C-alpha cells in the first residue's frame, strides 16, 4: 500500500484545476492521482478522506488509495476518455464535504535518546534547540494518522511542532532499526522495517505495529490519534 505517490517524470500531466484546489495526473494506463493544493494540513486531508469514500463506490474503480493530501484512483480498465475521468474526479473534489474520521487514540511508549537516536544531534544542530527541548516538543504534540504506506502498517503522522522540522536525509541511513522513532520533514513516524531509511531517528519504540496474522494487521489507521509517551529519556 502506498501513502505518498508522485507522478513519474515521464507521466503525462492531463490537467491542472483552474480553482487551484486540486490537480489530477494520469499515471500508467488505469490510474489517476488527485493532489490537493496548498499546505500539508488536516483540512486538506479531511477532503481526501471524504473523496476516498465517494470514489471507492464508483462501479468502474478497482482500488482507491488515499495518501497524504492526495488520492490514487485505479480503474478496472483503461478509460477511453481520460479527460472525462479527470473531470469526474475534480467535480467530486469540488463538491465533497469535509470528513473527519473518528479513530482510536493510541499511546506509544518511546525510549528517547540512547543508541537508536542516531540523528538526535543533527536535529538539535538544525533546530538550534537542546536535545531535551527536541524530545519535549516531540512528545508534547498530539498527532493524527493521515495515511498508511511505504511499509506495511507505517503511519504518516501530522502534528509535528514546526520548531523540530528536519529535512529528510540526502543520503539515507543504510540500516536503520525497526522501531526507530523518526522525523522526516514535518512528519513523524515509527520505522516498520530494518533497512535503508532517509528519516531522522530520535528514539525507539518497542511495539508490534503490524501483525499479518491479525484480522486488523495494522495497529494504526487513518484518522487515529497518536501520542508518544516517554518511557525513558537517555541524553
């Protein structure tokens, strides 16, 4: 499942919405990506959640994947008139009401600092804040799950304090451990797999967030509220 999708460089850009609220790109033979204009914020995401409920009921749609202020609609067959599909998506976007998902609240215990916080010093250098301030600002915030993707069960979390914004790495870490609590731009999350990762680790959460044997494999779902609770701070 993919959370953030951007058109490939070779993708054909069909149309840009004149209202400046959304644009639609044609990706492959059957897929259309609608992207909300403006900032990465909750109001835009609420419209994406609402749009996903509308589009998934279309008879000619095979799959709908809501991402972060975007939505990928995969149709059952290649449309004969792609621009007609673009118009349908934009019309739905313009008319759909805002929807705030009623999710559960999840607390995630975190060991801040220590051996897994490989990028905490870099976050401090970039922000000009002390390690204690970075940790405090991270766990004081309340986060919403915008979308799942990149790895099974991984939740893209909105709500990071702008003072600890940290760009993703230009050269990813080759082996970041599963469970690392990370910051990437204005997002935060928990690494689901051990391997290459371009986000910045500031701690560790020992929590099973994806169980393929469960009827609901992912711990997180879009709309959920997440709080990070310090279990240990080692600075």
